[in-house]
């Protein structure tokens, strides 16, 4: 009896013999033609004008390729590699002859060629195929155009980086996109079959995905876009799928995405419906991918939320939960669907009404069920003891359920908690246990992460890509505006760290001190630095570690990190160690604003860490000597660097907010700009002033109604507010030189008023701690919330836009007469 190995050798001999027979027939057919040397390409070219010979060659090529189909080893045989130039040369010659009798046969052989032969073998011949097949896309023979489109789609989808530029130039020269657009328009008029539309649309979507410049002409073709809008109403699944893929490629252009969403009546509802569970999985997945492209900017996201927020969130949550279908008949489709839904759920990074929708639709239960398998079966009790919660979370996390999705889940949880309101109860009634278990899972994973990463030489962390998301999530929960989330996170973190918290903190400080002094950083060093910095910041929020931080010179370590960041010695982007955020790399025309945290995440976390220390310890007041001993030698330089940041628009809103907060401990309050600096020169100048603020003791300050009306309307009498008077009345008063006097209460302090006006006019001020207390009362009464927040040393709310100095409203009909004088 033959062994398995003998059978395999015999089979190989049979395949080789069969292939060689077909190869001999192919060579015989090719020899009926002639070869000439092409000086342009420096290659021998096959040619033959005889139709019967051409037909015989095509049949021989087809049979030879059929013998290779399904056998990867045979397709890589040396004979195949040697024969490819002749095979391709003959095929190209026959296609270029454009004999209508053979074109359909030849184009189908081209499909077989690119689908059977290994992609590396074809790379050097891609350009010839593209030039030849592109010209046939406009063929009136549908049987020719369809396989040509199929072949081109395969070729372009499998391009190597070295060939991409040349192939894209060939597509441009042959006007391939224009030909395809014309074909799609023909289908829209109802003269072509469905397969024709599918292949043309899929090819166009592939070209648009690989070649961003081609998107402009397509998305600006009004007739095409109207035709596509009409086609989407067809019920055929294959048409819907092809159309969604095309829209996804178009939406990679941010400008095009904005225009698509502007069609409020049709388009948003169309892609949201595509994600619904009534559709086949392939359509749902493509619907999610399209939504990801369309909603990658905050403006687009909030606009769609306003149009169909409930349906959008419902589709996302439904997609996330479908991963629990484990029947083998579904294959991997459900897993892919869940990943795409989780990716889209990252729209929670922006504050908006969709957060309320997520909470109302039970996002907490969904996240928990994706972290812990069968958790629903264990939630039969509304209240569980803390020890029981910790046990359930530990056991559930050990199972590594949906481990590959955890980075998404942590990010989603972090964004939900940082952007929620102060009171979540109306939206999460009955879900308190779920939220507490989520916090428990995050804190346990975070502490486990810290134990792994605080060791300098730890190099074998297998789940390092999840380390930053879960650490960041705990940091966000600590800073959540919802007091119940923030307080419970701190309480639980304190409990989990009861024994190992102090050694962990000291280890974090030691590791930070070491890594902050490195001359260069690898990817591991950068991630370790970020994890340790987040860990240090989280522990800084717990009062029991305050003394340890002071005694261990924690401020000095953080200031050193900040100095290195500001000197551009260290620059770390979050995307460098969060692969789950790597999407839409071929997008173009992106006008979206920078993330609130900024591009250098280490700078942001360092500022947040220093903010947390100052907030908890208030060192300048409680321990001035110790603080002075740590930073006196660098304070002037440090403060100067920070002042450069909050004056510059090149830094993110979050970075500038935390810098502004830190500077309050040095007596600097506000948000300076170049425009504010110029406007500030007009403060208390009688020239062009039209109002005087008179205090009880008779002292007065000359001001301008136009500026006060925009920057501090509380100081302007209602009858003088711009919105209460016509342009003519104000202009008449201004021409007459009328100066109104406004008498203030005896409770208004002169020094505080001067500083308040300094802020109103120049955007910032410098004040002693004592004066700042008086000014805080006045700022609150004048409803200057940003200034009051600074004076009260309230930590910045995550995601809050940095205040700007905007006098635009003063240039309306009534305000224009004031703008001239200033």
C-alpha cells in the first residue's frame, strides 16, 4: 500500500506532466506567430494577424492557466515564469488588434491570467496590462468591457508600491476614470445589465481609493452623483454593495464627504439604513466603513446626529453585539461586523447629543458584555458587594473574551465618561451595577498594566497595545464631570492599590526619572514613558499619595519631561502605539481640527500631570518653601516657555487650557492673543471712548461700548447694548461725541475693576493671590465664566474649546460705527 508521501510525489509528477503537455501545446501555438524586438520596451513582442492562430493561442493559454488554477506550487513553477512574457505578449497583441470576434475571449483570458498567476510574477507587466485594458473599457460589447474592468480592478488592488505611481499615470493618460464614469451613466439610463454596473463601480472605487487626485472630478460630476442617488433605491444587494464601496472611496475626500452629508433628505438615511440588521452582512460592513469615512470629522458627525442620531446609535450598538453569534455557519462575518461597529463607535470622542443616545440605548451593558462573557447571567442582583464585583471582574477578564476588541472598548468607555453630564442617572436608571463593574474592570486592568510597565527592563508584554487605551480610560474616568463616576473610580483605585500603591508610585517615579533622561527613544521606550506618566497622573489624584509625590520630587520629574517636550527632544503621537486608530490613511482634503490633546501626547499628559499635582497639593500655598526648593532654579525659564504656548495658535486647545491653568499659580490669568494685545492699548484712553465707569469714590475709567458689549455685556446698561438700538441712533450719539457715565456699586473694588477691564481688553492679566480673590467675585457677577474658572482654579473640562478673542459681532450694522475708532 502506498504511503501518503508516495501518493503526493505521484500526484506532483502527474500535475507536472499534465502541465508540461499543455505547455508544449501552448508553445506550438505561439510558434505559429512571429516575434519582433520592441526598442521602446527592450522586449521581444509576439504578433500574428491570422484570426485562427490567435484563437488557438487564446485557447492554449486558457487551458494552460486552468491547469495551474487552485495549485499554488504549480503556479510558481519555473516553466510558468519562463513562459509569462510570451503569454502576456500574445494576449496584449490580440487585445490591441480589437477584433470583435476574439475580444470577449481574450478579455476573459486576461481575467484568468491575473487571478491564477502569483501577484509578484505579474508586477513587472502591470503597466502593459493597464494601458491595453483601459482603452477597452468603453467597448460597446458588454462581454468585453466587464472582464476588462474585472482584470483592471484585480491589477490595481494588488499593485506594489513601486508600480503604483506609473500605473496611476497610465490611468490618467488613458482617461480610465472618465470612461468608467460614462459607463456608469449609461447604466443609470437603464441600457446596461447589473453585472456591468457592479464591475465598473467596483473598479472606479478601487481607483479612487488608490489615487486621491481622481476623486475631485468624480465627486464634482453632478450628473453622475444624481444618477448614483437614483440607483441606490434599487433593491438588488449586489448593486447596493458596489454603490456603498464607491461612496466610501469618494468619502475619503473630506470635501466630498461634507457635500454628501449636505443632502439631508436622502444620503444620511441611506448609509444609516445600510448598517441595519435587515441587510446582508456584506452590505452592513460596507455601510459601517462608509459611515467611518463620512463621520471622521466632528462637524459631519454632529450634523448626522442631528438628522438621525437615534438610528445611527441603534445601528452601532446592534453591530457591536452581533459578535455574540458564534454559529459556524456565519463564518467570520459577525466578527468583522463587530470590529467595524466598534470603530464607528469612536465617534464618542466628540461631545454631543449622541452620547445621550448611547447611554439611553444601554451602551454600558453592551461594553460589559463584550468584556466579560455571559455577564448578563450574573446580573440577577441589582446590588453586589464590592468584593463580589472585584471577583466577577477578575474572573471575567482572565478569560480574555474578545481580547482583540478591548482597545476599542476602553476608548469608547473613556470617551463616554469624559463627555457625560454631571448627572447620568436619568439615562442609566437601573444600570448602576453595570457602570460600577465597567469601572472595576478598567481599574483592575489598569493596575495590572502598571505592574508590568513600571519595571524598566520589562520587554515581554504581549498585550502592550491595550495598555495605553485602558490607562487613558481610567484617567478619563477620574476626570469625568459625573461625580459618581469620578468618585467611584478613585475609591476603587484606592482600594485595589491599598497594599501595592506606594511601592508602585515610587517605581513609577523612578522609571519616569530614568526614561526622561534617555537620549533617544524606541517605540517601546515611548509607550513605557506614556503608560508610566498616565499612571503617575492617576495616582496623583489620590490624596494619600500627596506626601510621597512631594518628598520624591515629583514636580521636578514632570517639569523635566515638559522641558524636553518643549525643546522638541521628545515627540510622541498616540497613533504610533494604537493600531486600532490607524484608518483612512489615503484620505485627502482633511479640514478637521486637531484633536483636543494635540499631536504630542506626551506634552499633553505631562501638562495634565503637573496640573493634577498642583490641583491636589496647591503647593505654592501649602508648601512654598518645598516647591521653591524644587523648581526655583527653572521657574522663570519654565514660565516663559509656558507663556509662549498659550499665546500660540499652533498648540492644541487642550494643551493651551492646561498651560493656562498652571500659569495661574504664577499669577497669570487669561488667554492672550496678538489682536487682544493691540486692543488692550486703548484701555482707559479718552480718545474715541464713549462711556465712563464711575466708582463710588469718584474714580472713573474710560471705556468703549463696542468692546464691552461683546466681551463683558454685564457692564453695559441695557439701553446702550448694540442689540437694543438702531444703527442710526448709535451713529448720531457717536458723532455728537456723547460720553455716557455709568455709576457702579460701592462694593466694586477699583483695583479689581482695573484688572477685569484689562482682561476684557487684552485677554489676560497678572495679579497677586490677594487681588485675584477680589477679582474672582467681580468676574462671577459679570458672568465672565472662563476668567472665573481660572481665578477659581477649576481644572479644564476635557474637550472644552480654548476661548478666543473675537470682536466680530461688533462689526454688525450697529457695531460698524464703533469699529472705526479702535
